[in-house]
C-alpha cells in the first residue's frame, strides 16, 4: 500500500460512517486534494525546511563539495518558476533553496514605491512575501500532481495497468517544490522586541532560516554602499537571542540563524560599548576606535573619553555624532564579530565583502575556524560586484605573478570588449565558473546565493521584448523571442491558463458538481493549440 491508497481507504471508511449524506463524496478525489495540499500551515513548512537545512549543514561538514545554493526572488511567481525549472532541468531540488532579499522587498514590494535598502519599507512586507512564495510553491505541487492524476485517469481508461502503476509511483514519490527560504530581517527593524515580533511573523509564514545583520536599525544601509554603522556586540547578541526565542516559542527548535557582519565595510559606530573589565567584549570593540591620547587639561565641554591602561583616549566623533574606527581594522573586527555570534547562538555566518575573492574570505574564515572549527558561511555572490572586472584583474595578477607577459592588457580597462576572446578573459571566466566550488572547498562557504538576480533578469528580458515589439519587429519580437522558445524549450508558462490553475479548478468543479460542472478546458479552449 501507499500513502495515497491509504488515504483513499481512510476516507472511504469515514464516508461509510457518515451515511447517505456523503454519497456524493469520492474518496479518491479527497485523497488527491490532500496530496495537493501537503503543507497546511507555515509552521509545518518551517519545520520541514529546517530539518532539510540541518541535514545539509551536517553533510557539508562531512564533505565541503556538497554546498547549497539559492537565487533571490521578489515575487511568488518568480520563485515558483525557478523551482519548476530546477526540477525540469536538474531533476531534484536537493541543496537548492530560495533567498528573500530585503533589498528587493524595499525596491519592489513596498507600498511607498521603490525605496533604497535602508529598512524604510513596511516590515510586514517581509513575512507577506514569505507566505506568497510558499503559496506559489504549493500551487506548483498541486499543478504537477494534477497533471499526474490526469495521466493516471487516462491510463486506467485505456486499460494500461503498467502505465497506471508507473504513474502511481510518481505520485507516491512526488518531490515537493517547497524548499528552505533564507529570509532577510535586515537589522531587526527596531529594538530586540521588534526583532522578536517580526521574526515570529516570518517563522509563522514558513521561514526556517533568518538572516540578521549587525548594523544599527535606524541608519541601516545596503551592504555594498558607504556609511554603514555597526552596533556593539551586546546589542547584536540581544537580537540573536530575540530570534532564537521566536523559533523556540513556535516550536521550531532547530531553526537556523544567519549572523551577518558588515564590519569589513563599516567604518562607523553609533555608540561606545559598555566595558566591565579590561579585555572584555566591550573593551575589545572600543579598542578598534580611532582615538587620540589627551591629558585632563585637554578635555573640552561635552567630550567623551575612554580610560585604558592609565591613559585618557578621546574617540574621534563626527558631526553626525558617530564614532569612527581605525582604518585597516575591518578584517579583525569581522573575525571577532563572527566568533562572538557563533558563541552566542548563531548557526551560520555571513561576511559581506567588497569583492568576490576566495583567499580574502578564506583568510578570515581560517582565523574564525581556529576558534570554532565547524564555522561556515552563507556568502553573497552579489550583483553589486563587477564580476568580469574583478576576475580579469585577479587573472591579470596571477599571470603577472607567474612571470607571464601581460603587456597586452591594460589592468584599469579590463572590462573592454576587446579582451573578450583573450587568454586572460578565458582564465577569468573559468575562475568565475568555479568560484562557488572553490569558495566552498577553501573558504568554508556552505551556502552560495545571489541576492537580486531576478531583479536584473526581469529588467533584461523586458528590455529585449520592448526593444523589438515597439520597434520594427512588432509581434515577431514576442513570438520569436518568447512564445516560440517556450514551446520548443518546454517552458510550462506557454500554457498560462494551466499554470494559473485553470485545470485544477476544472477538476474541482467535477468533484463538486459531477456532470453538471461547467468546465473551461473544453475543445474550444485555445490552450489546446499548444498540445
């Protein structure tokens, strides 16, 4: 017996118990609807996906070649199509997640319209997008199973027992489109209580992994812009605790916290850390400040000073009332941030860097792993990097170090199209191709993601269509560039009515009304033109 057949038997028994009033209820139809609605709550999804992430983390600890990946998505449909494509081309969703980017929520999902990534958007937009993503992924399950049920009915009607048995096995072993989402809570949208309340909403919507950064909430900046301001460790630890309490309250005891540090690019802090004794965490945070030694006679009205080793040190305070760190301390601060986060409840680390360079990342991870050997990263393969230029420069430097002649290249202009067919460009592209594999092997990167790729792909594909359709190509731009490709490449959206659930609705009508059902999928439906 299978779970599907067991469900049919259970419902048949239940029907018998309820008498003639249930005569119209078909047990197999109910079993199908149950199979199509495997996850009934967001918390069920959060638990299911947390188990997946924990399993994947353990497998990575044993073998760094089995890293995980995701692409950032900004709408449920985009996430759905990504998972459908993964299943179509790669046959399995194993080790493939979704990423929810705060940047894309701000830029695309705010009621205020497009916003910069500064936590100005409505915080409720984040759990709303998580819920939307899982709604679309669950609908992808329902659609795929509906197609299998149709095939099963046809095989039975044709008396094809072997075919029916094969389709039945596909139903029984159906792999869901529901995968883990790593969800960006930015800097927590306020104090720890605000962080806790939002984290609960995100988990209830289905999030099993929450990423939080050590910037201040009220001055939060995009990770690849200037002016970033970090908080003392004790402030960040309080927010890590808030997220953990949210997971525990909701029963997701193995929920995953990703602690992000922006210290590599953050030169400012809003406040000094509290110090209880020399060498404690607060004292170490303050030790990175840019200070000048003064005497008591040099004290001015309103000055803030730190006493260390018998000396008076005045931190350099900007007109914004922010304090600055000494230049060149970023990597050391990152290492301290990461070790502190892991020792205070974080499960994974995120180091925001200014360029994709495996050895730079590995240098920091080596120092972290000297204290915590199983430390591992979520890494942002960011569109904010100019990947072509960065890797051509890395290739240039590698060739120069090997003593090869690089006089044919202008290092400052390596983005130029004239270099596209050169040895240097091919070497750079190979380094880009293997970056994720190399980073996972050398730099402890468990999860690779691109934060906002589908923002760029939506813009690029729309540009292609608009250029042709409103130009000389007219309708041919759509037919040749979109529909013909959909048909020939097996893109499911070519039958957009089916993708939107029309056939599922027809089947439900038949369940509910029998022969009296008015169905949309008859012989005059133009979707029949697509086979």
